[in-house]
């Protein structure tokens, strides 16, 4: 089954304790992306990756890191989490290209992070 | 970053009624996408639009890519209870590979 998986689904942590949220897709997609969702703000893009070893900042990259060492995985790293990073996080993937269908992103189930 | 203004913020309608929501941007978009999000789930793509003026349907859903490339709308006809959820517009502007989402329209269908 084609899917995007994220782990963990729920995480409660304390300020300053490094954490990693994993994301994996099995569709051989080149493009992967991380979003955070906050009430009233919709989804905002944190980082995206066009392909292996290529990453770019989205709209709200501060406080986050990513890496893309393999095509299928795109982990999100919070080196020193703070309470304002409490949010619902989504990973997404799509294939690259300019044809119809190439812009259709597929989302993971989400990771709810609470930083106290 | 880009601002996508989505309206209305919320809707409460009777089952069987039609629904209309729209999204506007401050700049030109290459693509417009409409997603639905159920509680506890990630957004699921409903309709994708790729050129100005395009009108596309998916069952009871119809969406259009505005002629100016700065807006899009989504219609749902004859709403049913399972239409309940949050609907998001999203798009990629003419400037790169970033995606921007609207703030969402929360739809409640009263049986």
C-alpha cells in the first residue's frame, strides 16, 4: 500500500531535549516536505527536499533541521525544542515533474508534539 | 511568506444543501489544490487544478482555477454528513517549489 508513515504519532517532551520525528514513504517520490499545523493558521511549510541531499527552507524553518540521506526518509530534527514548537506535524511527499499529477502531495498521519 | 485567504472560516449547513468556499492569494499560482482533513488524519487530496480557467469535478465536488491565477473556489453539491471536516486550499506560486496552504474552512453538516 502506497503510504507516508511518521513516528512517533504522539510525543510529549521537555524544553531543550533533542528529538527526531521520522518520515518514510514507499512511493519512490523525489519531493518530501514537513509542515506544522496550528489552530487558525492552516499548514505552514517548514522544510522541503527536492531529492536526496537537497533541502530548502520553507516558510517557518527556525528551530528545525532536516536531512535527506536516502530517498525514502526525511527526518525532522528539533535540536532544542521550545514550547512554541508544540504543534501537529505532517510529512508529505510527491514526485517531481511539471505534468499533471506531479503536484499532488500525499500526507502522513501526523505527529502531535507537546513541549513543556 | 505567501498569504492564502480562505473563506468562510466555518460553515454550518443542512444536509442536502450546496456549499461554496474560496481561496485568494496575493500573487500568481501555478497550481491550486483542494484537500480535506478529517479529525486525527492528514489532509487528503480532493481536486488538483493546473491551468487558469480550468474547471474540474470529482463526484459532487467541483473546483475552478481562477482566470487571474490568484484565486480558486470549491463547490460541494447536495452535502451529506460524511462531508464534515476541514477543507484546505493549497498551491504552488510561480516562484519555486514551496507550497502554501489556506487557513481552512470547517464544514459541519446537520442531518
